[in-house]
C-alpha cells in the first residue's frame, strides 16, 4: 500500500503542475481511500482536501462556460471550507497557525469569485492587521490597514493583466546574462531618493498636513528608507519608452520587460515582508518576521501594490478625473494655527474658504469593476479617517506618525498618473546589511530576484539600434535564444523619429 504523501508528492504533484487536473483529482481520491482511520488522520485529510480545492480552483480559470465555472467554484469552496473546519481539531498550535496561513488566502479568493466583496476585503484587512500590528490597532493603524488592503493587488485581482518594467539595454542585457555577463545578477529595488518624482513619499503627508515647518538650518538623516521596483500597466507605451530606459539620451531606445502575460507571475504574498524593519523598530513581537539577507527567498513573496495619485483641485482638473474627492485643511491655515499657538501669528486672519482644500484621488480599475468601486469607497473612508485624526496635531503621537510609513510611498503626485504604476516595496534601515552600493550609478539598492524565469517578453524600443553602442536587435534575439529560450523577443514599431545625428 502506497503512503498518502507518496501518492501526493510522487504521483499527484507532477500531474498538477502539468495542468492535468482531472487525472490529479483521481490520484487524490485514491489517497483519500488510503486513509483507513479517518478520525485520526486530520493532517492527511487537510492535505488531500486542500489540494482538491486547488485543482478545482485552477479549473475555474479554464472553464468554457459560466455554469462550469460556478460548479468548480462550489467544489473548491467545499474543500477549502472542510480544511478550515478540521484545523480546529489539530493539537499542535504551530501546525494550526501554519494551516491558517495556508487556507485563509484560498477562502479569501473564493469570496472574490463569489463577488462577496465585504468578506473578501475583511479577510485581506485581517491578514494585514495580524501580520503588521498583531491584531491590536489604534485608529490610524486601522485606517492604514484599510489603505493597504485596498492597494495590495493579489494574484486573483491581477488576473492576466500584463505588467511592464522599462529599463535600459545595458541593464536588460545584464539581467538576462548576455553580452558576456555570466554572473547571475538580480533585478534591483532602487532607493526612493533617486526616483523621478522629487516629492516621493511626501504627497500623503501633504494631504494630512504632516509636513512640519523646518525652523533650523539642518535636519537629521532618516533612519529608514524605501526601496522599490516599479511596473506599469502600460505595455509598449510611447511615453513610457520616451521617459525610461533611454541609452545615450535617445528616446525609445530602451527595453520593455513584460510580466504576467499568462497570469502566473504573482504568487501569494507575505504582507509582513516589506515592513519587517518597521515592526521591529516599533518593538512589536518579531519572532515570525524574516531577518536580513533573504532576498532570493522571501523577496519573491513581496506584495504588489498599486499606486494612487493625489491631485490638488484647480480649474484644469475635471471632477471625473478622480474617483474620490476629499476635503482637507489648507497648509497655510495649518501653519497659522501652529504660529498662533506660539503667539507668533495671532494677527493673521484667514477666511473659511482658505481653511479647506480639495484633494482628488485617482486609482485605475484593476479587474472587476464592482470590486473597484468597493475599493474606492473603502479608500475614501480610510483617508477621511486619517485626515480627521491628524487634524489636531497635539493629539498625534510618534506611533501615530510611524503608522504612515506603511503607506506614504503608495501615493504619488497626480502629474505622474499616466504611468499607471505598481510597486514591489521594501522599507529598510539605512545600515541594513542587505543594502548594496553601485559604483556605476553611485546609488544604493537592494537585490530583488532573478527574473529570467519570470519575464514573458522583451519588447525592444523603436530606437534600440539608433544609439551610439551599435546594438542590433537580431543579435539580441539570437543571444536570448541561447540564454532564455522561453522569453519572447519583439520589436516596438511605435511612431517616433530617430535621433539627430
């Protein structure tokens, strides 16, 4: 008689990863029959029913009709729910927690497929609260958890939406190990200090009036910094090609790396990974938080966040350009209040109209339109809660300000809205051993991951061959066939003039 785990690992998993789900399900049923005393084999039952749920879940994506998809959703839900019920029967507390981590995302995704937006969102938020704040949240932490739940894009939300990363030919060649680059070089998470937006990380603080007036001629350096790599939903986009990845200053000479064409790029994320340093800094229990030096393992679990854009209302911004409009205290009025408290500006008077400014939030829909509207409502509630809380600066503690570090790099100025940006983000102390220095760019960064088995396509810019480095698309295609045969190479034909010679 074959052991249950032998059946799963030797017979089932090869079929599962080849997409042969009907045959895989038969193997699991055989494994179920191998359990003679089902009352005592809780772990084995959980394993079998979990994988059954996974098989039915994968079949949903390949369904040819709505009725067939609904049948698979029901079967997946029944198996995942059965596992969740059985977990309470386990005696080992560590094993219980591990199973909770495994099964809750599956139950959450079933809620998404059933369009139970409230339940889906609450599960996302609960995971964030428990991972980052250990379930005990203050008012601003609760609002921050809501914002994170809104902007975190899970695999089921992203679906098969392709993501683009624009980079220079030089970097592209290094990442794929061509042109004599034999060393495995990972993609980088760059420091926020060197990004194209000079107000990076400040937009949300402006909205909440948390940019204090500097009264001294110097300031201490920050203890932590954000590192991220950026993606855009605008694939083969002329403006993105013109702005990013240029070589020798030639527009549209870079490369567009395309991820997720097959909907298999993202994996289930660990929402604690980007913020482990903040949790430790705050003195929270960090027994289950990852340590430094794990980029090739833990960073693969980085959550993907969608960037929201903050607009300041003026005569040229139409109401429809933003899905959310908020009222927030005017910076000048806030400054007057602070000065008045110090008896420095009691003679200054402002009318009611100068007390309030209107801010808009632009967030592009991702996936289901009903879910997008639900997200907008939750984001509006959370931001209004934060605006109200931070209105009275005398009631704001350092811990309250610290909570904003989790979300302030997820907002950018409205001027950058056309980028339709998404981010993989990590916040680290400046003295972290993970941070490395690049002599060529004279900047610091954190290694992310080897992307050669993650990229689906490389699109060469229209002017890829028009720089002074005598690059040839044909040569690049040949080299990629040798090194990365599964990555498609194509050539952009977007209309843009070649550079002046």
